[in-house]
């Protein structure tokens, strides 16, 4: 077996075992302090050296330079990237595939692991790149944009390798014929990739959302063209650079992975997506464009994560303060700019039962507002939790909702040390009626709706309806009644959404752990695929066979 395959065999076996057990496993430490002492300074220096310069990739068919990234912390990155000519780049990528295909599943998976390990060695640099393109605070950028994204990459590689291992390279086929000699054949099987994959990145989680598709396609033998959001190019450009360098070192053509950046005033994702060379598309973003891809990119298999409406059903609790603290953290983390953040809080208008007695609707609302204020009372801690606002569109939504509903908790900026021009907002909490339609569609950002209902049955019905109509990636329920929990589980199964029950401790509804939690299901309008299951990897390859007669005297293999 190839040396690189032997080197990473243990990691791959452990990753595959973790996907089967769903127990905790991580290949990389998530605490920045667990890395070499010099890594922090080197990572910051590497990021600073990138700013204000051209990002060289030596891709074929470059047709100019472009870049317009601005940090939510208040400065322009000033990085320019090569704009490709797809008529030159895509043929070069296709020409790189045969040797990659012929290397076989074990070698491909090991090279992919080597890419991920090299990315891990540069996690501090990646964290600054993620922080200053998405607005995530540094620790979150290090974890979600760095080590957790790397684990998601390994998870996709593990699923891909396990699926390909189920295809034997060779088999002897022998069919008995009674008194006559048996029919004997030798059959050989090869995993054949679909073609070029297109990864369309998002502005908020470019690596966490981008890595599963990138590495699932690459491990199964496909070339991958990475098309970042124009707001968050640097994290994926770094990824492409590391991948290309690793491929060369392993003896493969670097054009197996390439970057596609928009020219000024151009939107290339749509034109790239419908090209005949593109056979796989991984997309994270709006429902509108996700639906467009599914309608128009018919030559490709589309894996899309789109928008949704995540709900929390509050019926009763045996830890009122713990519930409020948990929800406050979930609503505050990254200013609600996560596809898994709760949006609708469905609470009986007559209140709920708790371990300390009955609490009215207003007590629940006021308690949650106080919990958020308490969590964010220290400006340094607030900045570390909230991060920055990724776009003006988010600010406009916050202002629009604040002007049209009963405000329970107002949203306001917070100061960020060292970044006086950072754009920040605390969560906005508003009360609306069950008949209002504003909460029934996604309102991306730090906005949550408190919805008074006639009781838990109406709460469950509203949750079920919005999930069916708009989709959802997460759901949460608080209840001490086993019958309510059972009903919630049934609705979650029918609606295809991950459900969290009675979270009061250090796990939050908007967190998803690689190797254990399935992110999305593909069963409701919010997504057509899951990170990660077999269905996420098997459409990326086919199996081709050839067979021939085996002479009667030939030995059986």
C-alpha cells in the first residue's frame, strides 16, 4: 500500500469507527492553548502578511484579479485573488482526474487526510481569516472555522472511504451447473467519479459548511472547484492553496482543486453551476438560489442547505433558570447568524409549570430578557460571544422587526476591544401573535420571536406547520411531561429535524458535533442532504465492472 495510505490508516480507521458508534471522537484539539506556543503569533503574522496583497495560486486560465472583503471588525482586507477563465480551468481540472481516479480509494482518502492535517497545523491563521471575513469571534472562528470544520472534513472522508471499501476490486464468480462444469468468471470493479464538483461557499461558515462537500467529492475521485462567497474568500482560498500544495507533494496534479472568484460586478455561481462539466454541486445559502440550482443545474446532483425556521416549544421545566441560561446562550452565540439558531419561542399564553411553581408568559419573557442581559453584561464576554455582523442586510432586518413588533428586549451595539469600528448587535427579542406571519419565515440574524399560544398543542402544531412549509435544521422542546416529549419526537421524525430535549447544561441546540450529530436530514425544505450520511457520499461515484471467463483449471482467487 502507498506510504501515505499507511501513514493515515489509523486515523481513517478511527474516524470510520466513530461514524459507526456516534460516540465522541475528535482528531484535533479545539483549545488554541493546546497547540505549540509559537503557533498563535505565527498564525497572526501569516494572516497579517496576507492582507493588502495578491493571493497567488498559479492556476491555469487566470483572467485578472478581484477582491472586496471587508472585516465586520471594521477594516478592508485588501486581498486580491485570481479570477479564472472557466474555459481554460475546467478542462485542466478534468485532465487531472484520471490519475487521481486510478490511485484508488485508500490513497485518495489518505491524501485528503494529509490535506486536513496540514490545515490543522495552520488553524491559528485560519481562525483570523474566518474571524475577519465572517465576523465570528476568535475562539469560535478557531473552533467552528478550524478544528470542528476539520473534523467535518474527516467525517466526510470516512464515510466516502467506508462506502468505497464496500466495492471489492475483484471477485471470482462461480455458478454451479449440476453435472456439467461450473460457469466461472473473474470480475473486476472500479469506483468511477462523477466529474467536477462545484462547492458554493457561504459568508458565515465557509469552512464548516464547505468542507463536507469538498472532501466527499475529492475522496471519491472527483476534482473540485471552490466558489466562495465574495464576502468570505480568504478561508477557502487558504484551503485551496493547502490542498494544491499537498496534491503536488503526493505526486498528483494540483488542478484537482481550484478556486473560482467572481470578477468585479459579476456573479459566476449560476453560470458555473449549469456548465456540463459540473456534475456535483454543494451549496449553502438562500432558499431562492438553492431552488434555482435544483431547477436549472439538471446535469448535476445538488446537495443544498437552504434557509429554515427553527423553533423552541416551551411547555414546562424542572430547571427554569437553567432553561433560560441555555436559551440565552443559544440566541446570543454569533449574534444568531447560524442556520441552527432558534428563532421562534412558542410559549403558552397562560404560562408554564416549573420546579418553583407556575410562571406566567410575561415572567418567561422577562426572565429570558434578563438572562440575555446577564450573559452579555460584561462587554468583553459579550464581544467574545456575539462576534460581528456579517452584512448590512442583517442590520436592516433587526431594525425592521424592532419597528413592527412589541419589543421585549432591545438590540444594541457592544464595544469590541482593539476594534473600535466593529459592527455588532445584541439579540432582539420581540413578542408577536400566533396569527402574525412575520415569524413564519426565516429572519436571519439576532432576532427571536416570542409567540404566545393557547397551549402546548397549538405550540406543537405551529412548529410542525412552519417546519413543513419553511423547513428547519433544529428544534427544541422543554417539557416534564413524557407524553409531550413523545409527541415532539413523533413530529420531529415526520418533519425530518434534529430535536433537542430539555437542554439546561453545556450543550446548546445550535451546536452540532462531527461524528455524532447529523446536521440536517434532507427531509424538509431546509436541506436536501445531511452532514454526513451514506447518501451524502454515494451519489458522488459510480461502479464500473469488467468480466471475463475463467478457465476451468485456473485457481480460485
